[in-house]
């Protein structure tokens, strides 16, 4: 869990740096790739290591009871979204129109979509260090099961647990909305691009189809939004329930 926590710390740091870089609207393509690809590389290492841990029977997150929970979360990003971004990072113009038509403002949008999606890794950092701390104390149940034993150490303290829950909720609501908003900005860019390139009289339906199917990047952002819409409302609700349980057990 400690090694997993370090990997996720790298994801958090690279995503934070990427978001700071996204404030610059004059990035060139090489700078854009420098910041964006680093996030995906860090995510690939962290998620792969998590799955290896689960395969050998070690669940690295304090709030997860089984590796299946981690696999269902990691699979879409690791095996679908990241590969779809290869044409962007390697500037494969024959596969990815974004690599030839985009400029600084669009680079900002991609960095925000990617960075806001990965910034949640601070939550994983805390859960990994909690898991290591609890295991060292002989506690092998998930954190949210509230075993009778007292938690010993800073990572499993009430202060850190409260911060982790608040951060988790903020990500599922605010970071997700901001990432979704940036994705819509990319939709508008691609739609306008295809409308300008299309023959006069092209139908809106055709333009929408081209917007979402003509770019691996757009397919990735669409999959990301589907994942958020189908998962994050439930996760936010579950986090609220954990917060209520946390407050109710303030004397534990």
C-alpha cells in the first residue's frame, strides 16, 4: 500500500502541474504533450500497480473490501481512455484530427479534462497510507466497517479521515462538473470544425456524429462522461452516507 500511495502521489502532482499549465492559453503542441502525457503515464503506472496488488491478494485502499471494486473503477481509464489518447500524445495526424487543427485554447481544455479527472488521486494516496497504517496495527478490515480497535496514526486519525471524505465529495461533485464542462468545450470546437469543413447543407445529425466519432480524443471524453454520469452521483451519495456515519461515531 505504501508503494501504491507513492504512485498515486505522482498522479496527483502531475495532474496538479497539468492544471496549472492549463492556465496558459499560448502553449505549443510539445508543451501540451509534455504536461498531458505525464498525467496519463502516471495514471497507467499507478493503476497497473493497484491491479497487480489486487491480483496477489492485497487490496491497497482502506475503504475497499475487494479488488473487484478497484478493477471496476480502473478498467475504463486504463484500458479504454488512455489508449484512445495515444494519437494525441504521439501526434498521429492520420488518426487524430485534433493533432492538426487544435491550438492553445483547445490544449487548455484537454489538460483540464484530464487533470480534473486525475486530481482525485490525493484521495487514493490517503487511502493507501491508511491501509498501510491499519495493517501495521493488525487491522485488516475496510476503514468504513468501523472495527472496535482504535486507529493509531495520523492517516487514520479523525482529522485526516474527515479531510479525505470532504475531498472525495468535492471531487465527485465539483471536479467532475468542471471536467464535464471542459469536455463540452471540446464538443463545441469539433462541431464548429466539422461544420466549417462540411459541404453546405450538411445535417446537424451528421455533424454531431462526426463530432463524437471522428476523433479518438472525443470518444475518450465521451466515455469519461458516461462513466461520470453513471457512477459519480452514486459515489457522491455514498460519500455523504459515510460522512453521516463519521459524525455519528464521533466518540469512537
